[in-house]
């Protein structure tokens, strides 16, 4: 069996989004969590929307790792994550309303930074200038504070005096910006302080030193699955800057975002959709602004799990995927949503980019160039049949297998699972 822990070495497996996010990471993590002891998130925040479909129930997780439905799995929110208390409490309450107890199964890093109400407000106000098309969850402003060393961390919740002092300082500074720069309404200090003191009471039991927790678990031979949010092309360093998120979704982020050494990482599982989508602004060379794009959107249900925005859709982009495989060190691919292509007579795949008529050797680092590239397409025959009953690779129609194998050849990594529907069981195991 090919899978997260098939080789018997309990090295850490990292799940990364290989495109622009929403590749189906949540479903894959839920699937592989079955064979895991710990699932840990390393970056991002409630900008993520990870969908898990089990039976007729659908769960959308934003902060809590996608292993939480398995009651033997411990979930970790690592130091690299930025935590919105409101979103976290809502998510815990939602899970509990479904009868899922997280008691003793959720560990939150004391080094993780908190998202404050002023981060969310700033996110919205800043979007009226340069339009990135953010999720409005306060992610960018929270990471700005982290790197400018003025952030408030989970550990600060443990000391009321320190918390109050930092909160008052943060709110005073941001209120000045709201007043002088944005002409916007100021935040009430007392209300915010009271809210965060209350949050402290609620999450106290989950706070721990997750750096030691994950390292000791790894050394004890526990099976660790690490869950990325967003995708490589939204990475702050390696993505389509400035149309990116403010963290490091690529596999390198797993080490800094959890405090695991690079030597712990044994494999990087890249999740790639059989086509491409993107939410928010920024270049997207294979975008289809036509009926075919509409078809991909409606058949793939391509609407944001966090904001409900329609996702932009286009053909599979192998130039971008090869780049992502290189930066992430992808050792294995899970190809999701192959079923969405069921009813197309022909499928197109971008194999190369041309710039001013000349082939480009690399995925461009700047958006101005990426906006101008012309995709070179290869056309493949569709399979025009349902994949609903396929569970083994041999069950797939030949044209679908040809499509999968073409991707493997292009990327140089094996496709180990193939998604044939949103449900936990709708998967072909290779
Ligand atoms: P994530 O952010 O990477 O976890 O992905 P999202 O949950 O935002 O978006 C993926 C969407 O595709 C969700 O609605 C999933 O339920 C759905 N999905 C995942 N895998 C498959 C698949 O193989 N086929 C189909 N049709 N839907 C899938
Ligand atoms: P998951 O984990 C898709 C996009 C936003 C915007 C950019 C910056 O579900 O794959 P931010 O709010 O992070 O500052 O927005 O990044 N974005 C995502 N797109 N999936 C996500 O997460 C995303 N998280 C952020 O649309 O373009
Ligand atoms: Mg998503």
C-alpha cells in the first residue's frame, strides 16, 4: 500500500497544497488521519476552509486540524498558526454540537500568535487600497505584528497583567491608525480586554508546549501527519507575490511552524486538483473566462469554503505544478476531483509557457511576467463516464489513467490516491 506510513518508518509526513489552495487537503488529511496518531497544523489561520464529508454530514474546519473526526487522533495547532479566538471557539462549539469531543485531543502552542479584532478591521480597511482579495480574517495584519515583534501570543493569555498591558498598548496604537489614517471607528478598549480575558479562561486547558509535544511524539515513534493550509502558489516567498497569503504554506514552513527539525520529515504529499482554481486576485495563466470555466465551477462546486466566493477555474497547469513540486520536494501526489472532469470530451493541460513567442524555462517570479505568459496546451481525450464505482486503479477508464500517468511523468512523483468525489470513501487507492 502506498500511503502516509506504508514504509514502516515513522517519519513525519507533510501534506501541502500544491496549487492555489482548496485542492482538497481537508479530505485527504481526514483520510490519512486514520493511520495517524497526531495531526498538526503549521501555518495560516481561519483563512483556511478545509472540507470533510463523512456520510451525509459536511464539516468545514478553519483552525482545528482535519484529523479531529478520528477520536484516537490528537490535534495540534502549532506556533506558526495565527489564532482567532472567536473562530476557534465557534469551531469547538460546532464540533461539540455534532457530538465530537475534543477534550484532551486538542493542543495549542503557547507560541502561536493571536488575531485581534484590530487585525480583522485592518485587513478589511487595507483591501480598499491594494486589492489582494483576502479572506478578511486578519491574517496579514497579525503576521505583520508577529514579525514587527509587537504581536500578542497565546502564552500572554496566561498572565492577566501582561495580557492587559499588551492589549491596551496594541489597541491604543491601532486606534490611532484608525483615527488618523483610515478615518474609521475606534475599538473600545474595555470590551476587547474583557473578551480576551474570557477567552483565556476557555482555552487554558488546551495550551501547551507543542514543540516538545511533537518532538517527543516523533522520537517515540508516533505517526505524525502535518497539515498545511493554503497552497504553494500562495506562499509569501514562493507564491505569486503580492497576491499571496502572509505565511509559508510550502513544506519548509512545517519545520518553523511546529519546531520540528528538517530531519524529521520523511515525505511530502502534494495535494493537486485535476484542474486549477484560485480565489482572490492575481495571475492565473490557465484561467478560463468562458463557458468551460463556468462548467468546471458548477460541476466542481467551486465556491470558497470560508468566504463563499466563486473560485476562478482553469485547466491544469503543469508548469506551476512542476515548480510547486520542486519547492515543496513533493514525494507523492494525491490527485483530487478527477470526477469533475467526467463529462468533458476533451481536456486541455498546460505543459509550457511562452513569453513573447519564446519558451520560458522557469515559473516567473513576478506577476507582471506571469500575467503575460501564453500557456501551451496539450489536448487529452476525456473518458465521458462516471468514476463513482471506481476504488482500484484498474477500475478507472483508460483515458483517466492516461491523464493520471501524464501528470506523474510531468512531475516525477507517483500519484498515490485519486479523488472521485467529496466523500471520505470516494477515493481510488493506487
Ligand atoms: P482544502 O482547502 O484544500 O481542504 O479544500 P476545500 O475543502 O476548500 O475545497 C475542496 C472541495 O472539493 C470541498 O468541497 C471538498 O468536499 C471537495 N472535494 C475534495 N476532494 C474531492 C474529489 O475528489 N471530488 C469531488 N467532486 N470533490 C472533492
Ligand atoms: P485553504 O487552506 C484558497 C487566498 C485569498 C487571497 C490570498 C490572501 O482552504 O486552501 P489572506 O486572507 O490569506 O490574507 O488572503 O490568499 N487564500 C486562500 N485561497 N484557499 C485558502 O485556504 C486560502 N487562504 C487564503 O483568497 O487571494
Ligand atoms: Mg479551502
